[in-house]
């Protein structure tokens, strides 16, 4: 498995710390923050591959709001919503905003890591496609430049 | 409402209806009877009045006629002529031929000596000077006597006329046939109780009455009670019978004609009418009472049923309200449980991770730790399932309408459970109606419903038994019944079986959410679920699914 950069956002400190530790123990580059605002600050400074996001967080910004803002900064990052709240509305909203998946707590690490890997794969292939498209663009543009009178 | 209150209501209805019905009925009956009897009474009085007047006229006429004939004879013949026996006999025969009713005819001179006589008695030569009537006739010239016995010792009455011839007077005297006279008087009597007779001023019978008394006997009539014209008296005899007595003085003012009759006899037809009326009222009353009792009983029983139905509906409403509230609460609780469960799971996972470290590998009890952590994870999983069921259910609450073949859904469900049933030696028997139409419903939710009920049935039996699944089409629903021959649901548990977390299974074997979810799904689909259970015989669940045509989804 490729090394991928992960951010976990959850207001439940016990959960956050433990999950981050366990991911690190499995050699995954993981960081944790306790709120949407903190996550947004980090996203502005550093690129991530996968973000695991709780939905219901006390304070200003909930998971859905944070997702919307993060996608504005890093459109390619894959966000997995992980929540103790299952509601149709929040899941639909999340998927509309481009979340990778919507998972219910509690979840075993053995189930979570494959999901993260899938998300990473998707992000990679997405990036690959964009890169290919750009190369094609670059390859075409000199010709176009040349052809132009 | 208790039974006694329904009984009381029924009694009040009956009493009110009967009062309202009977009061006018009896009032009308009474007034009608009173009016009719008054009319009858007037009619009877008129009848008897008419009879006594006309009969008095007849008698007056009879007497006047006889008096006139005798007067005419007395005025036209001389004393010498009339004392000739032959002439007297001829005259007697002539007047009997013309008028009749004369018994004898005699001539008396002014000394009272009976000078000539024609008749059945031997009266010739008797002297009447001392007879009371002799003085009267000598003084008045005309005299109609009361009835008396006289020389012949037999009750009779006479008409006597005095003739003044020169200085001498003589008297023509005739006896009226008492039988003929009595017959004329009696012709006024009618019916079985009617009577007609004459009395004189002293109240002595002048003709033989029909009942009680003989001629010249003292009657119980008080002549002073009868006035100038016609008087009608009513008297009640010792037997309590009413008797009407009409009296009218004849023109000679000495005889009073009495016509009497029992009221009851004339009132006979009225009594018949009264009896008919009573019979009709009685029959009507019986009909009214019967109708009132029957309709009231019917109405009250309808009311009782309606009340019972309403109570049942209220109970159902209460049940669904309760379940909805419990559902909301349970879903809220589930959310709050998930987060700590997530922490527990991560912490146990972390501990497992740490156990892999070298330091811990040397621990003697490492296996114990591992087993314990696995157990914790298992139980987190168990809790997670409970919560998941509830949240999963909550997510699925909005039904998705699609074309559903109920029979097909049942068959699929049965095939899912067939192995499980066979393992426990339980037969799953499907008796599906061929007429079940395709409906608009939610297939996966229906499957969940059938799965819950059938697997409950299998679990209820335990081992060796039969679960019957039937489908049928009703007017507006498709009815699926699932019956088992298990031990049945104890009565005290019956009201809780749809409650969330209610289970009779061993701890850890059931979540107690199955029937709660089933109930809610069926409610959302617009159907209903009910059950009937008998201890020792088994339980039957009936699911009614609305028959929505696929075009209306």
C-alpha cells in the first residue's frame, strides 16, 4: 500500500487519538484535529489524500460544512464521512458535496483501512487522469501555437 | 361504560318512549270513550223520553175516544130508550165494533140503582150510591176512575158519563177491558229490561208492571217527583245497575205513565265498542312495548359495539403514539450510543495493537488478554447491530413504491427460511391465493416484515411444528396470515409484543426490535398488523396490505 496522507477530524478526543495512533502504527501518515475549523487551517497548509470526517461536531462548523470548504481548497482530496448519526439527509448532502463514502460508527479498523485505500486509489486515478489530460494539452498546445499564423 | 350503565340507559330509553307513546294513547282512548258514552247516554234519554211522550199520547187518545163515544151515546138516547136491554145490548155491540175494549155497559139512575146492564158479570140491581166514583160523576158529569175492585172483586176501571134529562140525571157507565188497556200501556216497554206501567197519584199500580208488583200494589214510584211535562230520573239499584225512569202525567192528571229501562242494556253496543277499544289499545300497547324493548335493545347493543370499537381504535391509536414516541427516543439513544461504542472499539483495537509489541508477547496471560479483547469487540458488535437495526430502519422509514408481487415476496422469504426451519423439523406450508394482484408497495420492506414474523413463528415453536402462510384478497387489502402451532403468547405479554426491545428470547439472541420494526413498516405502508394467540394452541399474525394498483404509485 502506498503511503498516503490522512487527516482525521473528530470532536471525540479519545476516538481521535486512538484512531490516529492505530493508523500511524500501520505506517499510515495520519494527523488528527478536533474541529472543522482546525481541519480547514491544516488543509490550507498541506495536501492530503484522504480525510476522515465526523459529521456532528459541537461548535461552529459541522462535518458537512467543513467538507464543502475543504473541497473548495483541495478539490481532489477524498473525504470519508464517519458518523454515529445516520440520517438520510446528511448522507445525501454529503454525497452531493463529493464525499467518497458515508460510514457508520463504530467501525473496525479492518473495515476502515480498505475504504481509505479505495479512496486513495480513486484520488490517484483521478490525479493520473488530470495529469494525462494536462500532458496531452501541453503536447497539443505547441502544435497549435505553431499552426497559428 | 360498564354493563350496568348500558342497562340503565336502556331502561331510561324504554321508560321515556313508553311514557311518550302511552300518554297520548290513553288520553285519546279515554276522551273518545267519554264522548261516545255521553252521546250514547243522550241518545238513550231521548229515546225513552220520546217513548213515554208518544205512549202517553196513545193512552190519552184511547181514553178520549172511549169517553167521546160514551158521551155521544149518552147525549143522543133517552133514559127510557137506554134501559131497554135490547137497545143497550145493541149499543154495546156497536161501540165494541167501532172502538172496542169495552167489557160491559150499564145504566144507573140518580139514586145509584143499576137499571140496565150488558156484560159478563151479574151486576144488575146493585146500588152504587155509596161507591166513591158515583159522587164524583154526579158532581162532574164525566169521570174516569182509578183502578178499583168494586162489586166484581176484580181490578178494573170505568168511564162514567152523567146525562141530565129534564130534572133527572142518569149515568152511562162502561168498564174498559183491563187486558187490552194493559197491553196498550205495555207496548211502550222494550228489550229485556224495559217496563211500562201506570200509577195513580198515590203511587198504586194501575196496570200490572212487568217486574216486581201487581196491580193496585204499592209501587216504589214517588209521583211527586214527576213534574208537569216529562221527567227522567236515574236510579241505581242494589246490584249497582243504572236504571232510567221516564214519567209523564196523562191529560187527566190522575195517572202517571212510567217507562223504565236498564241503562246497561241500551249501552250494550257501547260496552262492545268499549271492549273493542280496550282490546285495540291493549294490542297496540303490547306492540309498542315489544317494539320499544326490541329497538332499544338493538340500539343500545349497537351503541355498545360502537363504543367497544372506539375503545379499540383509541387503544390502537395509543399504541401507535406510544410506539412512535418510543421510536424517536430509541433512535436518539442509538446516536448517543454509537459514539462511545466507536471509542470502545478503537481502544480495544489499540490494546490489541499494543499486545503485538514484544514486551507484551512475553506476558504469561497474553492469551487471556486477547480473548477478553475479542469478547469486548463481540459485544460492541452486538450493540452496534442493535443500533444499526434501529438507524437502518429509521433510514428506511420512507417507503419506496414499486410493483410488488406479494406471493412472490412470500415465496422468496420462505425459501430464505426453509433450511432453518428444516433443521428444527418445522414444516413451512404456503397456501397462496392465485388471485393476488400486483400492487404498489415496498418489496424489501414487506420482505423484512414477512421474514420477521415467520422467523419469530419458527423460533416460537422451537422444534417439531407447522407454520402456515396464507395469502388472500380482500375488498381493499391483501391479507397475509402466518400461523404457528407453538405455545402461544401469554396474555400478560400480548400488549407489549410490538414495543421496542421487548423480547422473550434469551439474552443476546434477540434484539426485541423485529416486531417493532415490522409494526412501523406496516403502518408506513398504510396497512395494519394484528394477532390472535391462544396459550397452548399457537399464534396467528394477520398483515393487511393496502391493495394499491401499480398505476397509482
